[in-house]
């Protein structure tokens, strides 16, 4: 599973489109998300949604970050011209949110909804259960009141929220007014079903409110943030529709990351690459999603997160050509010189992974070897050493191949199989980097 954040506008579109498949009594007809950006033609925006001229509106960034209201980025109860002016004044503005700086590029405009009660609901997928959180005290202060106000329940895999014991549900719904109890249960149960059917990884609606008259209370999510499992795109193409996974706020995706993302979308294998530090000294070429997390975490546990160049993985039995493209892209990034043309005293490439179940190690190593041959001069110029640990089908042949090729290319390498723990190569590699910098008299800032 690879979770990716989606825009609030896309999340609300999916909820509105699908919610009645799970409960005909729940309707999100009042959700009318309109996404605008710097290139939007406002005349066409109004032509597509003429109701914008007839209703009071809300305008807020659709950039996948929170605390918008606390940072003067939300306009409420405005007419169309006021909303338009508010958006135009803030598009392209540089802001810092949670220590991350980026540009505001997209805004969401939607109807302003008068309401009284504000409830909170979130749902997230964990390894062995689905975690549900609910509160009758939703809104901007939910985090500060979390321990006191929020009730949680863990749903075992294969079960639904409605399947849970009555005493547990009584605790979860404690404090819900009687006239809202049915509407609240309908909301949580249908959202749970939608969450699983559309392969969401997390959904948070804070707040969700109630609209219509006393006889027909309808829940409605006002603010939403959500993540999808992007590996499920192939099975949800029709359900998701025209959905994009935007760049994370403050992270302008590089050409190399875009290349791997495109390659990943065209294969049944999994190919992921995120550049953490273009000047990094430790680079990971790791097989397996779980192993990729373990390798990155181990580097950070060794207090070397600042010199970690990337996070990524190749898994799902990619063929030699796909592995070659992935490996050469990573090696090209890892071997680039400093601005003045100089190189660090040492860099390392960790070619690792656990014990593969069905991936032919020798075949994937053919792709890696192809990249090593192509980049041998850059690897040696960058003072790079390779540390290899791999196991699984045909691993002996794969390790023999990479050992012999590195000897032929004069690339320093240490090669291990299952006789070594998966992460044992990491401290060995880091010790080399630290010692090489010390011997060269080059400071290495790890703090």
C-alpha cells in the first residue's frame, strides 16, 4: 500500500458521487466543490457552475495542509466577487505551514453552510485493524481537546463498524443528541463502507455538520482531508474518475521523480522515488516497500538522516529494463558533483532488501549491473562505495554477478547474502562515510 494525499475537492467529489451506494438515507447533494488556480478562466468557472452567483460562498486553499483558518486563509459567507478577489490576492503567495514553505496554487470555492452542531470523524487503515475516531466537539480546537473529547474504536479486518458490540458503540456515540443519533450512525456506517470500497487509507472530516429541517437531518462534511492507496488505481479507475495525486505542499517534484512515477504507473511492479537531499551521502536502492522503510528508519536511527539522499523502493518483480531505468536514475542523482565541480570524500549506495518471495534477484540485478556499467566513471569520480545485501530466488547468481562486475569496473563493493541481517550493511557504510570525511579533514554535520 502506498498512501497518497488527494485534494479536498476530489475527496468531496468522490463522497458525493458514491455515498448513496451504501446508504440511500445519506445525501451529500450540498457538496459543490469548485477548484480554481492561476490559469482558471473565471467566466468559464461561472458558466460551469452558475450557482456561484446565487449563494454565499467559502474560499480556502486546496493544498492538502491544515490550520487554514488559523492562518487567515479561509473566507466565509462571501459573495462571488469577494471570493474571487480573496483567491486572486493569495494565489502564488509563499507561506510556511508546519515548517514547510511553498506556494499556494489551488483554491476551493464551495457553498457557505449555516449550521449549529460541529462533529468530528476520522478513519484510517492500520495493518491489523481500521481505526475510527469520533467526537461531538469538532472544529478547530479538536486537537487541544483530543484526550477529553474524542472517542475511538478499532475495527478488526473484515468487520464493519456496525458489526461491533453494542456496548462499544454506546461509548463511541456517547453524547450524541437523540434527534441526531440516527443521522450520525448513518454517516459513520456509510463512510466506513465507502472508505473500504474506494481504497481510502485515511479520511478526516472536521467538522461534519447537520443540515435540513428537524425532521430530515442530513450529515454533511465541511472540511475534509483524505489519502488513497494509489496502488489501487487500476481497480478503481472508473470509481475514482479523473483523479490526480498532487505534489505534496512545499515539495516541487523533480524530473527524476516524475520519470519514476510515470514508469510506476505503466507497470504492475512498484517503483517509488522521493529525493530527500540532493547532496546526500547515503543513497538507498532497496527492494521491497517494507525494507525501504526499515532502511530509511535505520539511517535516521543512526543519527544520519541529514545525509540520507532518498527514500524509495522497487518491488513486485520489475523486469530488468524497469530496474535498469530505476537504478540509473538513482545513480545519476547520487553521483552528481557539488556546484563547484568537487565531490564529497565519500558516498555510499545501499543495494538492499529482505528475502524476496517471488522476485528473481538475478534478473533485477541484471538491470542494476547495466546501470553500473553505464555510470562507472561517475561512480568512481563520486568516491562511491556499494554495499549489497540481498536474498531470495536466485540470489547467489545475482550476488556473484554484481561482485564480478564491480571488480571489472573497479567499483569498491561489499556483498552479503542472508548470512547477514538485512540492515547490517547500513552502519558499515555510514562508518566508511564518517571515516573518509575525517581522514580528508572535511566537516560532516550530522546534527
